[in-house]
């Protein structure tokens, strides 16, 4: 049975936060992106759990985890993940965040650095939203309020894959769309607010002493490889890996390569 199928929940202030937990060894925490859930990691987490103990969370408002407010903040979400890890008796972990999960990972690093043996941004970045992005998020909120969340899923999900990978990953795109369509209106809106109101954490990242892994997709339609990635000031103890054939979904588009990168980083850098 796959990792993601063995889900349990932790109750935090009367809210259920769902997670999966399998494998043994160094703890690796996976935080999914916007319109995703822990299910998105299914094959990836199964393979990673051959070497490590892999814990994936449904971020509040996504997957089966309940909203904790009408408008979430990254700080509030980081506190919930920290509380959940404490409940699971995790002293330290390697945290990997995809896209929105990367924003959450950075906030977690900012607030609870002692909990991290290392961390990774996977198709994400440390900057706050631009005005253009904030306007786009407000438009998505309007779409959701008008009952049109299916339109967001139909556009955003295929666009997350490299344009020339769309035919190859048709099944995976449909699976990702089905996850997006199950996300509640309330959950989408709450997490759009969390993203648009998050602070710039680029200096916090640049100064960290904790081992850091940055994974970028050469063909990412959301985080432009040529303009965004060069702006990131990487800390001293870090590695940058570029997935050449990947858009925004490296753990699907180049799964084997991504698992090798992460496994090697954990086994060599976190001693």
C-alpha cells in the first residue's frame, strides 16, 4: 500500500490536519503546493520512503485538512505544521516544499530553524508576491466566489507541466486536476490570502547556516528560470539543481532524477 493511502489525522484546536507517515530513517517532510494535496506526492513519496521516513501533510484548506481561518497566513500554517511535528514526536526533519509548500517551508525555517536538519525549495522562491501576481490571486478569488473553480483547475494544472510534456503526462495531469477539483472553495480562498500576504524571506534564506537544496525546472511556466532563479541569493551551505526537461512538477516530470538529487543531498549534507 502506498504512503499516501495510509492517512491519519492530528487534531489541532478542533481542526483535523491529515498526514501520511511511512518508511524509516531520516525524517523527510513533504509540503505540497496550491491546489494540491499529499496525494500529489503518491509515487514520489513511495519511492523516497524506501530510504527515509516520509511524512506528507495536507496543508490546512487543501486535501482533507480543514481550514483554520477564512484567511490563512503563512505564519499560522507554519505554527500548525510545527505543532503537528511535535505531536508526532519529531525532533528534527528535512523539509521539502513544492511551490506554495516552499513558501510555507521558508516561513517554517524563519520561525523554527532548530527543527530543520536541512530544507529544500522545489519550484518555489523566497520573494513576496508582485503586484501582478496579487491581482491574479484576487481574480482567482472572484472566480471561486462565482463558482468557477473548475476553470482555475483546467488552466493551472496543465500549465504546471512543461508545454512539451503535456501529452506524455496526460494521466498525471488528469490525476492532479482531480485533486484540484476536490479542493474546497473556502480552502482555495484562505490559501490565496496566505500566499499574497506572505513576507519576502530572501534575506533570511541568504543568511541561513542550515543545509539548503534548491531545485528549479528549466521549462517552468510559473517561475521563470531566466528571470527569477538568478535573483535568488543562495546561502553558503547550499546546492542548486536544474531539471532540464521539467516545468513546475519535477517530482512527476523527472521523478527519478529528483529522487536521486534529494537522496544524495540528505545522505551527504546532513551528516
